[in-house]
C-alpha cells in the first residue's frame, strides 16, 4: 500500500523524489537532466592530454644507467600507466627484482640486452619485447660495450608519485646464484669501448660475494 501511495504521490527520476501534485508530471528533459549533469561533471574531472618534451621529462641517474620518467602520476595525473625509458650502461643492469602489483612490458629500443624471466634468459634486440606478469621475477643486463635502451611500461600505477613499486630479490636464492654484473666487468667493458681490453672476455659474468 505504501508503494502504491508513493507511486501516485511522487514521480521518481534518477533517485530524486518529485511531488507530482506540486510540480506536475516529469518531462523527458527533466528525467535526462541528472545524467547530463553527471556527464558534465565527469568531463571536468577527466585529465587533459598533454605533449611531453624530452627536455621536460624527469631524469634519474643510477650507478648502472639512467631513467627517464615519460609517464607517471606526479605532474601528469596518470592512474593506470607508468612508462620509463631505461638506459643500461655497458656492464650495467637492473638485477633480479619483481613488481608485486604491476604487470610490465619491456621493449628493446636500442642495443642488446640479456633479459631474464624467472630462470630463463634470452637476448633482446631492437623490436623485441618481454611480457611480465605481476610478481614475476626478472632482470635486465647489458653485456655489450655500448649503451642499451629499453622502454618499460607498467600498470596500474600503485601510488600518486612515481606510480612504481619494486621488490629487490637479487640477494635471495636462487637469484643470487645466477648472472650478475660486477664493477670490474663494467670497467672492462668501458675499456673495450675505448679500444683497451684487460680480459679476454670482458662480458663474462662476475660472481660478487
């Protein structure tokens, strides 16, 4: 009975009660207005696109190379993507690690990279890629005498700054028994690039205690 009374007394539009006898029957425009207002609100909240110059990209220098943050939440508002241009110096590399809540695609742009996926490895050359599920251990090493460049694409963003999270596992078994890059390897690769070689095989992995 209460439902019938409410139906006769009120018209319900988009979750709002309207007294029929005071305002008259709802029109089509009245029924659609709440949705129109919602769409307008969503448009205002939607992030504006932008062009990003190479000079404006935040860059980070590391012991084994450098990072260029092409896309991240801080300053860009991106919520689902993190894109990093990774440069691996000769003999450098990001040792075994994983991203617990992020999937990743690593695309080789330049040079050659020894790419590990769990305990399997393969060389990546320009145009090659590796697809990495969340939580999967992986590593990237540059065994050559010149820089290698990768594009790392991760998603979703997991914080409002870099959007990136990583757990390093290179010191844990079995990863600590697999390929490593040491200081003398990097030094010999740089010497080879300059035309001077101290070891017969400067790209041979070095075991670090």
